[in-house]
């Protein structure tokens, strides 16, 4: 059988080796009895894939509770299917995965892996390499050079004499395999651990991209060597020239065509499905072309994927089309079938069958694997330690760069089909990869916790700001309708030269269609050209630029854009707040109301989850802004902005009161403070009541804050329902209502309301004001004071 045949039909022949049928190697199109194919092969393939899918889902659900990588569950399923526990189990597995059916399953698996490489290529942003700092470049270079050089040195000094030529050749392949640091593996590991956009996650991705360049060069060199050995120098040079021409075709013809497609798509619209289907056809053609000029059929799709501009609109459209199939169906099938080729009994074969002596080949293979892992681990720790990174973080970064996964398993499967790799060596290497895939994420989860840096030991809140000091605010923007609501709130806070405000506007975009999260700092001072088709980023810049000009000298605005996975956006928010020493984070509510505020148009649960995560981890105070009427308020004496503070007591209410006091300096804002007092006196909160009274003393006795009039109202209530009735009667009278969160705290004034709370992240009163049956168009701002380490 030719080597090309090995690359396709028997690429994933499993370890359940039954004698092949007479016609097992005849292509399906040459089989005369097509009825047999339809009656037997197709149902068997469907049953095999369903079995793999449900088994991997079951083990993933269990192992994820222990922080184990999802690829591990797929590998374990493969090992179980291939295991020979007893005669009945072996017979059952041979019946399910009989010899002829393995070729069909293998073909589906390699097709899925081809789509996976294309999928990763589309998501890869190669421009990150140009922006990579020297530290990440050094780590990426050492991650592949150190294990390769150390492995070759070990092979030269310790492994050449007792081994045959073909064994030495296999050890060289093993060195190349365990020297790789594939970007898809690193990216998926970081994504599963939810540290993709953490500091170490960004360094690890940048370093792995650098390492990927070296890996591609190494793989090309090995491919050229194999072509030269099999077909001679002339054929090898022709194949390399064809590969270079294909790359040039992709760069100078196909990639510009992708940008042409993007230009044909109006801003904000989706790419036409016809273009997406055309690109997917090109994927199949590129695979065929690369296999024709002597390279493995996966080369073309990966190169084509990297030529497609990542992110929206084209990259995102393609990813959305194939994501479910690639990650949900093909990858479990591929990983399981790779692991099914391992017979765990081969791991016990440490002696030669001829003379019973120790298998030197197997021992030296294990030595090579150990040397490669240790040398990479040590080498990757040197640059971060030289840059004075903490030892724990340097250790975690080395673990990230030492990760193994799907790419190594696929490469090892190819090596088994194209070389004389013994079964015991194959089993040893595959188990080493699976152990690495299992242990590295678990150790990383234990060693590295990016949220620890958010733990507040210093006070960063509004209450502890010194007089006449700058208030730093981080305003998060998800949709265009969040912009006017945020500007209204900041304008009501009224920046002055004595009390300036520094605002950091952060646009948050979900990471779809690219693998690496990005963080962009915009230069607000540079004026953008106006256009009728401006992007959201330009609208954000323009709106805040106008806002800054209105308060020139009193307000400073800096704008940023963060593109990251929805479940990890909190890290971008909290990190920016930590770095910029902000005292308040403003988050938009996950509900969007209609223009008249009468009905709900959109409810984004991912945004709700994000708000909750930020409130749990934020290094400063946090406020959730609920905007009912989608309009910009014009501040003037003729149209005053009416603000009401609902005060019960506690640290969150005091934080809300201090923020409200800032608004009294705005001549166009009228402030009302409504305090709810209980008929019952709780002795446990006497100290809190003293703090509340002290802060309210000036407003209560003089109805003033400084020289500005403030309306003060006290309402005595006996329980929560009475409080709710009063609040509902107030909502129609104001433009903005401010409350403290006081999450999970039930007071006599709110007794009976907590159990009916729909949105616990807003607290009792915030939830009451955000409910759909609340009348009025008033905006609501729910404030939570910073949670310090002592609170936790």
C-alpha cells in the first residue's frame, strides 16, 4: 500500500485489529454491492459517532468538576473502547468497531481535523507576532529550541550506539514532536481555564505564535527530508516549489479577494452565505491541492485559514457556520479515535520478545520525552524570572508553554502510519501526551489565579476620596444605546476644576472569529472623519470627544476597546480598573427597553453574568446603570434633571449618598433624599445607624449640601410591601433614582421583598425598580461599595 493511502483511508485505523476483509482496501466507489454499503456501513458509522459523542459528553460532565481538560475525557473514552478488560468486552468492541468500519470512521475524523486546522487558522491573528514584546519572543524561541537541541544532544551522546538506523530516525521524529508548542493547543488550554485574556494568557499566546513559526519551519524541513528520501532531490524540489507557489497564490490572490468580500458587506451587516460557502469549497480544494504536490492534506486548509481576515464580518461568519460541527462533533470523534489506537497492554512490553532483555529503544524514547519536557520547562522560566516575574507566575507560564494536546496526538498518529513506529513506543508516547493534557491544566488551575490581584487591601471607593480630588470612573459600553445613558450620568456628576472627573470608556466586544483577545487604546485627540456609516468605535470616540469639549479642563476621557470571550470580559474590566486606580465602574444593565420604556426589547443573559462576575471581583466600587428611556437629557434651568436617592442604611447606601452629593454642584440637577425608617430598632446595626446619621446630618438639619438646597423626606415603614408602595409612587417624578445594592441583606424596611427578588445582583430596591411592572421612565443607578479583603 502506498504512503498516500496511509495518509487517508487508514490514517486512524484503531487498535482493535481484526483481519481485514478481502475487499477492505477497495474504494467505496469500486464496490459493486452498493446496497451493503448503505445497509451496513452507514448505520454502523452513525452508531459509532453517537456512542462516541454520548460517552465523551458523560465523562466531560464528570471530569470538568475536577478541573480536567475536555480533551482528556475524549482520550479516556478512546482508551476505554480500546481496552481489553476481558474477553466479552473485547468481543463487544470488535463488533462495534469492526475492521472495515474503521476506515469510514477514520475518514470522518481526519476530515474533522482538517476543518479544525482551518478553524484555528481563521481565528489566528498573525499581526500579533509583529507586536510581540521581546520577552514573549524569547520565551517562544526557547520553547522550541531548548527541547530540540537538548533532545538532539541526548540522542547524539547516549542513544546512537545501541540503536538501529530506523530507531534513531524515529527518535528524531519524537524529538521534533515533543519540541512543538502548537498555538491551537495553547489557545484551547487557556480558553478552557478561562485565563485567555489574563496577563499570563496573553504572554503565552504571543509566545506560542512565535514558536508556531519555528514549528512550521521544522515541519517543512522534515517533510522535505522525507520527500528527498522517498522520491529523490528533483521531486522534492518540485514539491517545495509547488508549496511556495500555493502560499504566494494565497497571499496575493485569495487574501485580497477576502478583503474584497468584506468591502462588499455593508457595515454592521452579515456576510452573504454564498461567500461563506465559496470559502468552504476553497478549503476542500486546498486540501486536495496540497496532497497532490506531496504535502499532507492538512497543509492547504491551515494556510488558507490564516489568509482569511480574523474577526467580523468574514472570519466571524465562517466560525459561526462551522463551530458547532468542529468542536461538538468532529473533535470528540477525532480525539477518541486517536486514543483508540492505543492498547494499554503495550505499555507493559519493556522487554524484547527474542532474548528477554530490556527494550533499550523504549527506555531511550522515555528519556528523550523527559529531556524535552524538562528542558522546555526550565528554559521557559528563565526569561520571566529575569524580568522579575514572581516565581509562581513564572512556573505557571512554563506549564502553559509545556501543554500538549490534539496537534501532538494527530502528528503521532500520522507518524505511526508513515514510519515503523512500534506499538509499545506509540502507546508510551500517546499516554505521555494524555497525562500531560490531564495534569498541566489541573496544576495551572491550582497555581495561577488571576483574580487574586483584584483583592482590595487599599480603599478605592468614592467615600474615601479626599476633598477636591479627581474621581476616576470606568464606563463599560456594550451597545450604542449605552453611550447616551452613561454620558447623562457623568454629566449629572458635574466635573469641575476643583472636583475633576477622569473617565475611561471601555467598549466590550465578544471574541468571535479570532483566537487571541485584543485590547486597543484609542487616541481620543485624533479627530475621525465623519461618515454616515461609522462603526460603533467611532461613535464612541465622537460622543465622548464632544462630551469632553463641553467640560474642557474639568473632564478627561480615554477610550479603549476590549475583544475577549464573554465569560472572561470581567478580567479586562477589573484589570483596567486596577491599573487606572478607578473608584467606580459603571456597568450597563442586561435588559434593553423600548424607546418609550414600556416593554423589554432585549435580555442578554451573558451580560447579566458578566455584571455579577465584576461585582464579585471588582477592585473598586461598582454601579449598574438601568436605562429605560433611550434618550439624551438636555441639562438646563428650564429642564432640570431630577435625581432621587433612596436611603435605608449601610455601606452601599452611604456610597450612593456620597455620589449623589457630587450632583448637587450641578446647577441643572435637583436632588431629593428619601430615607426609610423602620418602626423597629435593631440593636445589631446601631453602629451602622450612627454612621448613617452622621453622613445625613447636614441634609437632615439644614436641607442643604454646602449652599445647595436638597429636599429631604423621611418615610416610616413597618415592612417591605409598604416600602414598595411608596417607591412605586415616586418613580414617575424623577429622571434618575440612585440606590445602594445591599445584596442579600434583609432589613425591617425590606422585610418580605427579598424572596421575590428577580435580580439579586441589584439588591432588593434595585430589583424592585428594574422590574417590568414598575411604572415611569426613570433611570436607575445601583451602587455597591468596594469589597475589601476584610469584607471577604
